[in-house]
């Protein structure tokens, strides 16, 4: 019974250990005997289900359709696009035997499904009337990572991958940016995580993409996390896979394609942006349980009746509510729901009842408020929590975003306080690599703001304003 | 433009070809370059999404929680339960290489996840307070089948697998039967497919189960389809995986387990129970589109306005509606929505409008009704279609269910009209195998009704009343 009350590692002492303590003690995941693969426990999976539900609706509102592609990719198919195969082949799992037979061609377990979508599109797209194709798939993918970490980097993870085909480059670019916006909006409004939108450098872009856009968020420890990406493929894949259509003038044309994805990694972001030394902190808009109702005693029927009345009221407002009537102690329950990051706790005991009131405890601020039973607005408190979490995360990011004029400054800032460094860049790969070698920071993204000075590395005129950071 | 209008194979001439025509022309699936793996296209996947949504809600209402287990099972873990590994090892896909390295232990791509759930349960179940565990998972599984057929038998398929652990055998048995009832209810009320509930023979039960329950349905061609199964494992897996808990008397006890599943195979059942020579026929309760609204002309604004008014009205009633304003001909659209099995079509043209009415065409009966625009009840028509489809399927099953007293009768009936044969059985494996060898029919299930005579094969006193049939 002591597992929740047991303290977790202090986040300021050992952030990595604090993180793994949370994923275990908030009952998000468990390990299995398969190296690097995690078990998503009910509470962890419930967060993923909420992510799916909200994003899936956004995808459908923007006319995307869900499909399901095979789990396997034949080696020859993976090899069709040169850059793509070079990017992924070193990290795939290979099926070589089926039943008792050796396969004539080995199959990889999909690390991503561009090649399968392209093959399918080549089959089903004939005319401009067939375009655009706006497909999405929810599935798991496998990447043979050497070091793994729950949610952030695992051999297998759950994600969605959108794959679209268009008649023009411009339409593909629009789609790429539209999906980036949907991701950014989702992170900010639902997960209460502020993000920087930008473009990846040539060196950091997706294998096979013409351009990769990204949303980058800043974790509590000052490291950045790539939280979603959206790629414009131009007609590169179309040429490799021969995806052509006849246009209105009856001429053959290649399609322009995009792909975009987010994954269970977002759960890692939630933990590392909002969590504290009492455990997980969930923004109300994503929390599987928004409000936990805890009777101080389960032995007095009038207390239980009042708790049930509160539950009925909250459920009628469509708030995700859990009334805990188990025989554990109230104190134990407080710690449990704190550890699990439930945004709001309502405590009710005999003394509250005498005053016809209940005690409301906010997870984000630990603030306790007494409110009359007949006159409280839980929705309003949840909205305030949601806003406060976003504001706090934004303030933290602002506080940890610095400007650097040259490499020495950049190095010095990063050695003191990790965070985002905004610094100009000439666009030369050597400078990008030099920054990485000297400081450990990579170019997280090229800002949509213009460059305004000299390259942080070589001092030549800058092409881009770049957000640099150490990252997960 | 002719693909929909093009006739499909007559189902009475070649049922197998009719079936593959439908899956292709109703745009449910497409093939990929991976042998035996299918692509679920938007319309096929939308049916699966409806199946998921409705069943997932049922699972949650009965206190089940969703989780996600790894995609891989190490060889040693698969081998822990003897009967289970013998049942599955011959049909799994083996991953032998990860990245560029040969694995020290090969991993199979899950064919089913009993072993993973058992390993997890052994870790997380300590006390009677931890029980019951009621978990479910939605995922894809892989079985290395030699011959494959869309939805019915494929290398990879989508399914759900429930896995539960209980303190007593009786509780596990109750769970097993409860889930069987949920499946049966779903098939009958939502898919309009009548099912026979029963128990598998020892020879036909799941590898590792103590008893397997099944729902069996009869396809249009008289062959049976196993449509869902629910297994009681007793404490067999618990002993193999050492899943023990301390009971209230502080004594160590093994848990009792169940598992249960349904898959995309149900889409095959829908096709083969309700489909006709014009294509797919979908019961309204499962149809992604319940009503297609088709203006006879898209050139007259008053017709389009009226069509939009109908659409708004139906959507406000939460009916899944599609208004087709594309520039294809009305006739082409009629065929398309017929092929796709949309239950109800509303046609509206200038002449209808003059009479302030619209034409309603039922997919199940092809009946045309003219109804006033201000006074029609689409929901009522959909309910009538749902009921009629079930009644028709039940009548078909009743007409094709026969009794047989001996092997000659059984053989004769099956050679004339395939269907279910109810016949008594002594319980002896040799008799079961003899029936199969002579007639091609297998014991689909032991009926919950008692035996009432002599064994159809050996003439000795019967133990069970069995439904026999040729099956998919």
C-alpha cells in the first residue's frame, strides 16, 4: 500500500530518474521481456486514446480518411527511394522466416509507411479526379534503436502517419503547413505545451523529404523535444514509385506528396513539461480523469451520498470524474491522484458536510478552496488550471530562451542554463556541425522569423534564424 | 467511369468470385505487394471503425480497460505453455535481425498475445485486491497462412483480444460467457447476423484453453463462419507462467484466466450474409453512410437546395448521411451507392420537387416509396431495413438447418444443400474425424441444447448435440 506515498526522485537532482519514476509510479507503462518495447498500461493508454480521439476528429474535419496498410514492407519496395532507404534500413527489424520456411525475400516490419502508400497510390491514382488523396493511418511502427527510453525512444511505438497526394507543389506545401498548424494547435490548446514552429535544416530533415517542418517544445530540464513533423516530398517519391495522373489537358503528370506524424512521444512531453516532484500533472483537456472525488471517510452514509451527488452533477456536465469509494485511506488516495496528475480533487468529509461545502484542491498550484455544495463551477476551475499550465510552460520557455551572437556565447549559455538559443546561421553544413560538436546543441529548427545578423559560427551573413538546443 | 456499373459475378454462379468482386468494387480493400496482406481502404476501414466504436463502448461499460502490449514475443516466452506453442509456432513470422545485427534470440510477430499478458500479469498481480484484471487490446496480429482470402484469412489482420484474470474458476467461466453474449448480441443487433452460440469440441478448441465458446453464423452459400470466440483457460496458463496471488487467508493461489476476440473477419460475414448481385448490403446500424442523397440533376439550384435541406434534417437526427453533389450522372451514383451497400437512397429531382416530395429507395428490397418532403421518417425506414435484414438472414439459416440421424443422411443433405446439420454425437474424437473425412463438415459447436438420441456416426448414446457444417 505504500507505493504511492513513497517519494519519487527529486527532479532537480536527477531528471532522468525522476522521469522513469513517474512513468512507473503513475502507472503509465511497464517493461516487458522484449528489449526496448513497453507495455502501455490502462492509464497510459487512456491518455493515448484521448490524443487519438481529439486529433482523429481534426483529421476528419479536414477531409482526411483513415486506412490501414500492411505491417510488412518487402526489401525491394523499401529500396525504391534512395534517400529514404538509406535513412531507415539501418534501423529496421527483418522477418526472414514465415512458419517453418525461409522467405525468398525478407520483409521489414514498417518503420514508417511511405513506400506502402506510394505503391498503393501508384495503383489507385489515374486522373486528376482522383486527387487529392488525403489518407491517415493509426498504427505501431518499429525502429531498432540501441538505447531506449519510455515514450521518447522505443523499439516499437504507437503513432499516426498521414500520407497525401496532390496535383501541385503549392497544394502539397499548403497541406504540410496546415497539418503543422493542427499539431501546434493541439499541443498548445489541449496539451498546454507551447511550441516553436519551424523548418528542419537539410541535415536534420526526414529521409526522402524536400522539406520537413517541425514543432519543438522545451522540457522542464531545458532540453528540446521534437513533438511532431510534417514533410513536403515534392514529386521525389512520385518519380521513384511512378505515381502519375492525367491532368485536365490529358497530359501525364507526377503527383506531389506529403506525410506527417505524431506519436506516443507526446506523452513524454506532457510528463517533462508539466510534471513536478509529486508526480504527473495532466492538463484538464487531456486528462482521462479530470476530477477525483474523495470522501474523507467511507463509513458515513451521508458523506458518501454527498460525494455521489457531486459525481452525478459533474458527470451531467460531461466532466470525466472518478469517485473513489475503495477502502484505502483518504491520505493514500490524495497521493495516488496527485501522482497520476488528476487536475482537480474534491474532498468531502463530515465537517465539510456540516457547512454544506466541499474542499477543492488544484493539482497545478496545490491551492485549497472551500466552496458551497450548491454553488461551485468545476468547469471554471479546470479552465483556470488548463490556462495556468500553459502560461507556466510558456514562462519557463521564455525564461530559458537566449540569444547568442557567437560560438563562445552559445557555449557559455548552454553550459550554465540549458534551453533554446536563438542564433543566426549562414546555412552552411560545416557551421551547423561545428555548433553541434562544440556545444552538443543541434539546429532544432529554422525559425519562420527572418535572420537578422551574422552566422553564430563563421560570422558571415546569415541566411536563417535558428533555434538551437540539446534535445531528446 | 464504368467501374461501378460493370456487373459483378453472379453469386449463384461463382460465390467465391462474387465475394472478391465485392471486396474490390465496393472499395473495401486493395492488395499490396506483400503476399496475403491487405490494404483496408477508407470505406472498409470505416466499417471497422464502427465495429470498434460500438464494441469498445460495450467493453468499457463492463469495466474492461484497454492496454497495449509489444508487437514481438521472444521465442522462449512463446514456448512457456506447451499446447499454446504447438498451436501457434508453425504459423508465426520470425524476426531474426534488428538493424544490421543478428538477434541472439529470435522474436515472433504476435499471432495472439496470451504469453505477453501472462508475463505482465505475473508481474502486477500480487494480492486478491489486484483482481479481477479485465484488459483488452486493439491491434493487428500475424499468422503465416498458406492460402489467404480478404477478411476471412490473411497473413495480418486487425482484431481485439481481451485477457482477464480472476480469483475463481466460476468467475472466469462467467466472464467467458458474458463476453460470448456481448459478441452474440453485437452480431445480431448491430450486424443483423443471427448466430448459434456453443462450445468447441476438444479437437477444435483454442491451443491452451480449457474450453472455447464460439458464435457461428451461416453464410449465403450455406457455409459456416466462426465469428467470435471466448476461451476459459482455467489455471493452465497461470501455472505455466506462475501467476499467483495471496488470498484473504494469506495463502498463495493461482489465478483463473480468459481470453476472447473478434476480428475484421466480421466484415467478411457482413458481405456473405447480406450481400446480393448488386453488391454489398450494409445493415443501417453498422453502415458508415446510412443514407445517400442524390439530386437527379446538379444543375438546378432549387433541387440542390432541397437536397441540402434534407441533408441538414437527417444530420440533425444524427443519421450518417452523404449528399453527393459530384458531377457524375445520377444513374452512376445509384449504382455506386448500391455497390457500397448504403441502406437508403433518397433521390430528388425537379418533378419530385413540384410535388414537394422525394423518392426513397431501400437497398435491401429495392422498394421505391414517394414521401412528402415535410413529413418523412428516415429513422423508421432504417429500423425497418435493419429488422428485415436480420429476419431474412434468420429465415435463410432456418431453411438451411437440417437434422441428420446417421452418416448417410448427413452426407446426402450436405451434397444437396450445404448448411448447418444438427446431429447427435457420442463425444468420441474418432467419430468427429470420421464425419469430417466423409462429408467435409466439421463440428462447428456443441449446442447448449442437450443431446437427444444416438451418435450420428457410431450409433452409441450421444453426449452432445452438435452443429456440423462446412466452414470458412
